C-alpha cells in the first residue's frame, strides 16, 4: 500500500507564507513525478505545480514567481513553498504522485496516488 500524507496547511494572512509537505510511504521503487493540486469551493480541481525526477517543472500561471516546488526523491517527499499568498489561493491542496511501487509479493505497478488534502486559508 502506498500512502501520501500532506501537512502544512493553515490559516494565514494575505501576503504571508506557508510550506506544504507531502511524504509518500510504502515500498516505492521509482518516483516519476510528484505535485500539488488544489480545489476551492465550487470550483474544479486544478494543477498548481508538478515536478519530475528529471527536473521538469510546471506551474499554474497565477502562482508563478510566488510558489516553488521541490522534490526530494531519496526521501520520497515533495514540498510547496508558497509566498505572497492571496485570498484566491484559499483551497484544499492535494498531493499527487506517479510512482512505481510494490503491489503484492510478486508485482510492481506504476500508478497515480492522491493524498487526502490539507486546507490552506488566506484571510485577514
């Protein structure tokens, strides 16, 4: 079993900073990519940032220059440093990962995994 555990969500004032962390647990052989999505009330889930084991990184246009994603492949962790937070960044942030992991005694499989989410609220 693979689990993604997020942490770091909180209530912060506009202009403030937060750092989200996501740790993958399980028997993991390879990380293809890890990233963050968010979903605000009444809106669809959207990609915030994703980074691969080759260093390729993609950001949502509205967070460029404010958010930074980093991958610690050896520790199976991904971080999202968020600076200059705005009320429109308020959402539940979900960790996503594509991993090769052991699924039973004989087999491994490449699959997408999701965390349960962490709430980020930006408000004065």
